[in-house]
C-alpha cells in the first residue's frame, strides 16, 4: 500500500498535510501530489512553498499545461473544419441575455484528476491492474462537504477521506491553524473560475487588483474566442465567468453570486 495525499493547497488538504506532519493523523503519506493548472492566485503558490518547508514528505507537482492559455485556444477540426474550444471551463451560458446555467466542466478531469492519475501510474510503476500495488489516495474533503466523496475510477487507486473519518469540518480546519498560531491557508482555485462567489470577487478586487484585472481580461478574451467557434457564434449566445454576464458589473447592484465549489470538483479543486 502506498499512501498519497492529494494536495490542493487549500484549507482542507493543507490541514491534512500538517496534521499528518505532526503525527496527529495516520498513516503518514509517502508523498503528496499537487496538480497545477498554472492558473492559481499568487497566494496559493506562495503557500505551497511554505508547506514544502513544513512537511517531512515530498510534494510532487504535476501539470497538463496552462489552463488559461489552453482554454483560450481556438481549434479547427481536421475532419469537419469546424472551429471549437477543447479545454472546457464551466462558463455561464446566456441565450438572448437569459442565464441558462453552465457549460460542461472539463477542467477538473483534464487538469486535476488525469494528471495525478498519470503521475501515479508512472511514479509507482503501475503496468496493469492485475499486478498493481494499491494506492491509498487521501482527499481533503471535510464533513460539511460529504457529497463530494467519489470512489476512484481505477482499481489500483482507493480514495479515502481522513477528515470525514475523524469528524473534521472546514471550520475545524481553520480553527486548527488558529490553535497552532499559523497563518490561514488561502483558497485554492483558478483565478477565473466561474464557481467563485461575489464575496470572492469583491475580496480579489479590493486586495489583489492585478489578479482581478487578469480575470477581467481573461473573460473578454474568452467571450471573443467563443464567438469565433461554430457552436457559439450566433449573436444570441454569450458566456461569462459571472452570473451577471460581465464580471466588471458584479458589484454595480445588489447581487450575490453563491459559492458553488461544494460538490463541484470531486475533491480536487478548492480544497
């Protein structure tokens, strides 16, 4: 059995990482793995560097590539000649100005789950399921997010949930850092993720204006790219990373976009 911590570098998984390091939870991970979309806020990467200095086990960083660039790349099908975007971010979709919900979310699977699985297969020398060692992949899902618990899709990986097993909530995680006189972990999620709440956007605008402007610029580019595809070129369609259809308008009137991370990222994002 190989014990691996899936480290999102957010609140819950950081708590797990530190509790393992201090011997408060067992078994100690053989290593942690962080799937990098290359689109996280600066605070997350700074926090990850701090974590590396605290842990007695290594953190391996894996990445499929730059989600920002990939999700803004216009592609052309060799078979049909149709123009499309492959890296799917769950943008809000509008039809004649009416919010119709989200586009399909492919970013978690493509940029979080698969890169970790590919790394584990290679690093642990998994050749086939008959001869595979068992990997205990520990996920930072807390008691208040139990709906995010998902079984592994491959036989040689077993998902486990130490926080839930020990009746630990997200609030408990934050309190653990306070009790140990440590800075609180940042929230781990791509800067431009449509699942952010209006509270998040306000905090980003007030305290990290450069990153807020990055999100604004990303949204403008995404709108233009989607208009250039064959599927969404009709003028009745529009996309946005905020439910008001334009992030720059998020605070012009009372409008609270809810926090939509719970149950959305299969234990791999925002933890």
